[in-house]
C-alpha cells in the first residue's frame, strides 16, 4: 500500500547557512488495512513524510510508492482522503460547496456525491449547518467539515495530519469513534498526532521519528515493553531522551 525506500529530504536554507535534513534514508511500509501512527517531537520529519506522500514535495533520494504507483499519479486522487493540519478554504463557502468540489475532483458520481454528503454531514453533526458559510463555524466544526471532505470519495487510504486539532472532548470522541469504524471496514490509515493516548488507542503500529530517522517501528505495546514503561507515552519520552543523551 505505502512503501518508503531509503527516502531522504533536505531543505536548503539561506546562502551560507547549513542545509536541514528532514528525512535521512527512511524506509517503512504500511500494509493494506493497517493503521500507522507517525509520532515524534516537532521537526522529527512527520509532516515532511506526509507532504511527500501527497506529492507536495519530492524526495532528494530514494523512492515512494502508493498502490504500486508514484505519488502524484492522477488516478490516485480517487483512492486517497487527505486531512491537512491546517485547511485554508475560502471562508464565504459552505461545507456543501466544498464537498461538491472535492467530489467532482475525485470523480464521484453526482447521485452518490449527494448521498455521501448527507451521510457524512449527519454523522459529523453538520447537516443542520450545511448552508452556513465556514466563517460562522467554530474551530471544531471546521475540523469536522475537513474530515467530511477527506471522506467524500470513500477513500481506500486516509492520510490524517493532526486529526484531533481544535476538537472539544465530544468532537474528539466522535472522530475517535469514526476512525475506529473506518478501521473495522478495512481502511488503511496513516496519521500523525501529538496526542499519544489517541495514537496508542487507535493504531496497529507506530513509527517513531527523530531528526528524520526511525527510532522505533512496531506495536505500541512493544515500545512500552522495550522501554519498561507503563504506557506508550512514557516510552516515547524515554526513547527520545536516550537518543538525545539525557538518560
């Protein structure tokens, strides 16, 4: 489903300043039906990995495959749902406007688009406000709208960047439950989050990145066992501190 093979990405800085290595020879796979959580401190390489998957940027070395094709291959947009950390949609549009646009972009048939829009907006408690412009939405409502847009094409693969951002406890529970339902029907999900309790609860495996390199790849319980901690969150802190020489 997803294959990273020896992927490196280097961001050039100003003339005379050293370049920044965002990813260094990173290799990992995500199998069909797997949920993988990308975790790491700020600057670890999580967002760069997602941007590479979405073909927003290209690797300097190595290769990436999605569904046995390269990111950016036109037909892939029908198979992928993407939730960015920050979505800057025109504030005067409604969520219905955006769902129609996303559906047409992904070649969703008109009647199915209408059906999917109603189902998703009802599920995410947005049906009653579907005709209101986005500028009237709270941050949590906007995030739920973004989630609906990511799901409009019933994607095989979901790529979620901080999916719980801006959600209150009720909204967070709704999204957690929804991700759980998507797992049950066999969707492949890759997401990054700083809320490690959610990651532990939802994923099959975690990929812990630090300074562009893999520190751990496996089940959350395996990370906790390896660090002799009671939780994955504690194990994360322990492993990163060791890498930085603080332990």
